[in-house]
């Protein structure tokens, strides 16, 4: 019976202080009654293995004790969906700038990359990983703490039960294009075209007395390329203004236009476009140094531009998939309006 | 439907029924172990980890009363329905029968012409 005493002691450890003795007395009696019944059925005293089998059937001591405890939670079912959303937002707001900063340091800061010289890739990655996760855990921990406090306040004040249906947000349809956005896009692209043709059509983009900036002959491709993309955007914005909802064809046109813009921009960064900066007050050596530096930093931005281009393309592809999925459910233009 | 789904739904369905069954069985004084046996004899298996916390909860709500008493040279805790418990049991049974009747009526009307009584409470 020593095994039974050990079992009861283990259960007792987890029980609430004021009920320990009472619960253990009743549990002990229940198990002993079961043992009596089993012994009567078998016709002999239970051996160690048979007793072990009964206790095993009863369950792990902490689980048995747990059933007598009040159901507790750090964050309850009412607040949990909000908590999960906030944690996601906080982590996203932390992770994205962190990755961008890290990439920028890696590309532009030679002092930062020098830190890892002589270390293996695994060590360098471990260092980055540790600094990322320690802050991410801290952020998630602070959010959890705030919600744990809110949970306690909510349990007492029931502040979440007070609400007004009129304050609910309007129905959100991601396939509807805001007319305001279309007007802004139309105006922005129109002014861009006017400014672009007026000031950027020549290789000599600035020709003042004090300052002259000239670009490489390859500039004409960029000039016409960006102008064409702007015209396509004007056309698209005009159609979106009249029919303010995405269709698969228009979403694809937007994807192609954005890809063309991104490719042009990436190419521009790598094209060593700046040929000359000259000015009365700038010494030629200084001007040459400046020209080389600008071309160098533009080329350095290439990776960031590619990442941005990929992000834009992914957003566009996601939109196409979403629109196509909706259209496959509800045929025709009504799908977009749904 | 997976077996796990069925088990979870069955557990949900049984939860309220267990309270009614326990209250009904405690019209006469019983201690935990005999109560479990009575329930098992009537087709309702209930493990001690569910029964004892339930008995404590019902006692704290004033529906049961308990006292320690020696029987067969061992101290046992006997439970019995209080007046409030009897009243609640009657109300729960009324609710139970009304639900039984409603579900049977739905089953008869929507394609289960041969349905029998859903609950075995009658």
C-alpha cells in the first residue's frame, strides 16, 4: 500500500491548500473501495502490479488534482482573438523593419560586415538570430503582459460587453477600388508625365550657369520606358475610376505595369547613368568624385530595389489570385462587386 | 466524421446529462464509489476525476449536502440532494423532456420518419 500513499501524496501536492485533506480523504476512500472490489473479484490481495494498474488507470497525479482546481487562464477566450491579432501586428511591425535595417547594414555599412570577418557563417547567423529573437520575445512578452492585465480588468468590469453596433466598421471589400485613390493616381501620373517630358527628355537634365548634370546616352530608353509606364497607369486609373473594382484582366495589367516599372528602376540603378556633374563652384576632381560616388551608391541600392520589386509583384499576384477565385465562384462583373 | 470529433461532441452532449443523472441518483444518500457503480449499472460510465469535482461544485451551489460517516469500518463521505437540489432537478427534467420532445419533432419532420426517442429519460 506504500504505492497508494505515494500516489495520494503526489496528488495532494497540487491541490488547493484549504481542501487538501478533504479531497485526499475522499479520493483515498474511493481508491480503497475499488481495491476492495478488485480483491473480492480476484479472491486474493492485490499485488504491486495490480495496484499499479489501478493507479495508472486513475491518471497522472497532477491531472487528477487539476480537475479539482478552478479553470484558470492568463488570457481568456473573449480577449484571445484580439491578443493573437495584436501579437501578429507587433511582430510584423518589428520583423519587417528589422530585416530591412539588417539588409541596409549588410549592404551599406562595411564596419558592420567587418564584425563577421574571421567568423563562420553559422556563428554570424547565430548572432543575428539571437538578436532578432530576443527582441521579438520581449515584444511578444510585453503584449502578453498587457493582455493578462486587461483580462483581469475585463473579468471585473465586463467592459467588452458594452458596445454599439453603429460603431462597427463598414463592410470591407478588397476587390473594390477606391475612386479617391484612382483620382489621386490619375492626377499624380498626369503631373509626372508633364514634368517628365518638360524636364527629363534630354540627357542634359540640368543645365544652369552654376550646375550642369548630364546622363549617359542610355537615358533615352529610361525616359521613354517610364513615360510609357506612366501612360499605362493613367489608362488603368481612368478605367478603374469608371469601373471601380478589380477584374483578373485589369489586375494582370497592373502586375505587368508594375513589373515593367520595377525592371526599369533596377536597370537604372546599375546603368552608371550619371556621366558628369559640373559647376562653377565645384572643382573638377570633386565633381568626378561625386559622380563616381552617386553611381556607386545607386548600384548598391540594386538589391533593395529588387526586394521591393518582388514584394510589389507578390502583392499583385495575390490580388490576381483573389480576384480569380472570386470570379470562379460568381461569374461576370458581379463577382468583383460582391 | 473522425472518432475524435465524435468523442468531443459526445462529451459535450453528455456534460449536462451527467448533472441530471447525478442529481437524480442522489435522491437517496450515497457515497462517491457507490454512486459511480449505480450510474455504471444504468449505462452511464463516469470516471472519478469527473464525478468528485462535480459533486463538490453541486455542493458549493447548495444542491447537495454531504457528511462524513463511518461505514464498514471506514470513513466515507455521503452525499444527498437538498430541497433546493430537488427543485432544480425537477426544473432540469422539465427542460430535458421539452428538449427531447422538440428534437424528436424535428427528426420526424425532416426526414427521420422512423426516429425514436432521442433521450432515454422517459
